């Protein structure tokens, strides 16, 4: 796991790079040159020029409104997730161009199609994530008021991760189908040569998940298990689920009336928390510590909140004591404060599901390429795409049984992604049946 690879400077030659700065100037200049070159050949504004202008619009919004708000003290962060996402898009584009060329499709058409697919795919992936993990997207102040600006920045900030693969597939398909219909491309035949490229993109993109620490698996003791660092999403999940101690404590969420509370579920024997006097059953009111040499504290209302506050305070002052303000009586009226020194945290090893997914997607990509060369699949447009629907949905369903970062959806006993897997598999049956039935009628 390495969420941030390096930082870009915010200024060059005394001029700002982001916002209305050098990066925007380079983008505008590049699009103008590409548009002028294309117009000199076609003498009209075609789909490719429209794609250039769309890229200019999206890039300008990101550079002017998004980038300045994700700057850190060290500069503009280049995330491992974003780098692998870019590599996934470029590799997928390269394979798409190769396969489309064999089918006689012009490179210009493929570029425009991919632009539509990538933009709509990113929007779909982010929409799925924000919908599924809306509680992690919303930002509140200390008085529980929604911070609209910070929430909107969370919605658009994909550099730290937060994309759902099925959202990207469905969103990309919507964009692709729209483009194909506008340009009278055969939909099923086009999806046949797009499917392997999509799987190649997923294979590389999943390595970005590994860099980001998301999409992790359950606790295991296999020789190839991986252990993420303290403060990672996997560690947070283990703490919230009570699988491991954090700062010598395990937490549990409680509800008294309508108020959410978090209580100490267990105290690690021999830890500084035990030595300080903290005991199971105590309800947390707040946690305080030193930040930049000044005391600072937060109210705590959930196990997730307790984890985040402790992690933030230890990051600011690794060796400093924390003050735990707790209720020690059942009436939640008697308060007491405990000063607790840091206790080394234990992060449990987990299944490297990101690597499983990457290897699986690469294998599916190779198999789809092989099927695409077989006469049976070449004579029936759409069957390679149907094979993709079957193979990916089955593989993803299995991976979801190992992952632990998603809960059951609407009491089905299956995660959101597993429910989508079932629908995708059924869609594959329907599409495949229609293709074969049409083939028999025409025979």
C-alpha cells in the first residue's frame, strides 16, 4: 500500500501550476493544436473534435475547481490509485485500437468511442461509490451540520480511490451505446472487441486498489496474506468490527434512544489503556490530544469516529498521551477523564483480494482474446461479450465472498456487487439466448 507516490510543485517560475495556471494553459494549448490539426483534415467539426472539446471542459473543471482543493503542504499529491487508473485506461485504449483495427474500424472512431466510454464510466463508477458509501462521503462539523462544500469535494475527489467497477462497466456501456447509435456502429460486434480491453483495464486498475488499500479481503493466515499499515482501510475495518485492538481498546456501537454512542467493548490486557483504568462498558464522550502544540478534542459517536480521532491525534503527536472522556455510570451523567499513553497496534493479515482480482481479470482477458479467434464466436456477434458477462460476474461473485468491506444489501445476504453479479449473469443468459435464437432463424 502506498497511497501517495510523490508530490508536484504548486508553482513553477513563480507562476501557479494549478487553478488558473500553467497546467490549464498547457491543456488549452494542446486541445487547440489537436483541434486545428483535425479540422485541417476534415474541414468540419466532427465527433473527434467534439471529444477534444469535451476533454477540455472536463480537464478545465478539474484543474480550476478540484485540484486547488486537494493540495497538501508538500504540494499536489500524485496518488498510486490515480496512476494505475491512468495506466489502465491507456492500456485498455491500446488493446481496443489493436482489436478494432483488425475489424476495420478507423482509429479516429475508436478514440472518440473510448473517450465517451471513459468519461461515462468514471461518472458511473463514482456515482455507484457515492451511493453505496454515502455515509463516508458526507462531511459534518462538530455540531453535526452538513458541510456542503467539503461534501462536494469528497464526491469529485477520485484521486484517493472510491470507484466501483460495476459502476464503471455500466456507465461505460451507456456512453458506448450512445456513441454507437449516433455513429451507426454495430453494438454487439463492437462490444466483442471492447470486452477484452475492459478486462485488461480492470486487471491493471485493481493494482491501484492495492496501492490505495481499498477492496481488501478478510482476515486469514495464509502464506501469501498481506498486512496493511496502521490507519489503512483494512485496519479501520478490523477495529470497527472488533477484530483487533486499537490503542489497547475494542469499541462497539450502541444506541440509547435516538442518540448513537460508542462504548469500550474490551480492554487489551497489559496495555496502557488497562493501566490507566479504562474498563469495558464505559461509554465514550470524547477524545482529546495535542495537535500542533495545542490541545484539541472531538466528540465521538461511533466506532469509526473513535478510530479516526485516535489515528489523527497519534499522527499529530505519536508519543503523546490521549485524554479519554467517558461516562462511567449507566445513567450517562457521571463523567471521568483518563490519560492514556500509546499502545502498539496490531493489524491482522488479510486476503490480497486486489491481486486475486487482477490475476482473474488478466486470465479472463486472455480467454476472451482466444475465444475471439474461434470461428464459432466470430460468426455470432455478441458471444464474446456474453462470455465476458458470464466470466466476470462469476469471478466477482466469488471474490465478494472473500472481501469483507461490504455488508449485506437489503437483507439478501449478498453484497451490492453480488446482487449485480446475479443480474449480469442473467442478462448474459438472455442476450446469449437471443443471439443463438436469431442465428438459428437466419440459418
